[in-house]
C-alpha cells in the first residue's frame, strides 16, 4: 500500500512538472540563462550545457526537460551533460517555477550533424568526351548526411569554381542527396579534373572550418574546333624573287586538326601540314594563300597576301673594237726597203700590200743570164766561120 502511494506521488509530481513546463513563459523578465546559448554537436560526440535558472529568485522547482543525459544542481545553477549524443531532433529546455506558480523557461537550440559518408561526382545520362559549347549535367551525390538543409555542394574544374548549390530539402536525420549543375565545357576544361565537395554550413557556433568531404576526380575530355595560334588576319607579306617563302597557320584543336592550303600558282602543291613552304619564289607565286584548318567540331581559316618583288638586271653597254685599216705601198722596189704607210684610217677592210717575191726576182736574173750566154755563143760561132 505504501509503495503504491509513493508511485502515485511520483506520477503526480511528474504530471505537474509537465503541466508547468508546457505552459511556461518563454518571454519572462528573469528567464534562465544558458551557456552556451546554442549547441552544435557531431552525432555520437559528448555535450554539456549550464543553466542559471534565475538571478534574484528562490525557485521551488527547476531543472532540465530532456530525455537523455544527466543533470547536476549547484544552487540555482543546473548543468546537463551527455557522453554520446545519439538522439536526433532533441530540444532541451531549462525551466523553473517561482513563488506564485510563476513559470519561466529557455529553450536550447541543438544541432546534431553528421558529415557525409561518401561524396561522388558523375555525369547525368552521358559517358565519354564532351563538345565545347554543348550543355551537360554534372551530379554530386552525397550519402548519409545531416542536417540536409545545411548542405552546400560546390563543383570544380581543376581549381576553378564552377558553382555552389544549396539543398532545398529539410530534415534532421541523415539522408542522401544528389545535387545537379548544368555545365557547358570550354576549351580550357580539356584535360582538367572535375570534382565536387559537400560542406555543412553550421554557422558560427559550428566547427571551424566547416566539415567538408570531397569526391573523386574525373578527367574531362573536351572536343573543340581548331583555334589559330596567331591572328585571324595578317599584314601583307613581301618576299623577293628567288627567296624562300614560309607560311605558318599552326592551330590547336581536339581532335588534332587537319590543314588544307590553296595557293595562286600552279607549281605550288597543296599541303596537309601547318607550315607551307616554297623554296624559291617566282612572280607566279604572288597572290592570296588560304589555310583552312578543320576537325569534326568546326572549321577556321586564315589568309596570307603575298607580294613578290621582281629582280631587275642592269644592262652594261657593249664595247665593239674596230680593227685598224693599214694601207701599204703597192710596189716594193727593193726587197730590203719597206715604205711605211703615212695614213691610218679606220675601216672594216684591210688592204694587203703588193710585193715582188724573191722567186720572181730569181726568174728575171736567170732570163738575163740565158740571153747573155746565147749572145756570146753566137759571136763565137761567127768568128770561127
């Protein structure tokens, strides 16, 4: 009988405490002071709070209303502590009831958080390479985290921040969440590492820096049309006849670009390389050269205007030496005597001198001797007869 009475008293006191707490004033002048005023605790970690119920009163009933942990009183100061906080959505309240049944209380905001178990990044409905300018969807999947309303997900390409997405979900217990980002890759993203990180923003009362879990990295392959290394239009190029000509329209692209050259001269062959060369230019090589660079993503081109400076040969006057005409005497009286000409005139005809040769002189002497011999023989014959 006595035991039943004790149980009845305990139940009555508990009922009165519940009744008093449920109807207490949260805006009373001398409300309990909590230290700290807000509690942010990682799931499974210890926690403790002190409550000074009032400054100038002598409450008859005071304490903590919370289903877990232990309480210790030191005058009007009551502390609450727990070795491992494993309850989600707890709402501790410190209260007191003063004389005249004045009820006053203060709520303790408690945030129990859990960092993600895993974070991963992937593409939505896509595999393989991407094309520059097209839109794709990146997904960052966050597994088993709380509170989800404090979740922020940031997407990166290399060290370049793409964007940050906030979860719109609500809930105090751990959940899995997938946040998406529309992504239009650029040329600079080719070969970069795509990744994301999940962060719980828990405010100034939370851990600093905030807990962050990063995803794995995936390598981006971006196909883009060729882009010339130089300018799209160039100043005219002047080259001297006979000199070499070299034109360069090197470009970068993914896939590797191909080249087509068109030239004004028929003796200039097409080239599939980025550099077009002519060993020795001629006037026929003057004109416009077009380099077209392409891959399956797109095409670009550049034009070179070439002017050939023609070499001019300076003509040297031709010197003609006219032979000297010498007029010799037509008769030579004495073979040992030669009469030199007294007049020298320029002419294209050379007159050779008329001379009596030694043979002709011998013939004349022989004739005289024969006549003399005949005359002597005739005279001798006459004398003898």
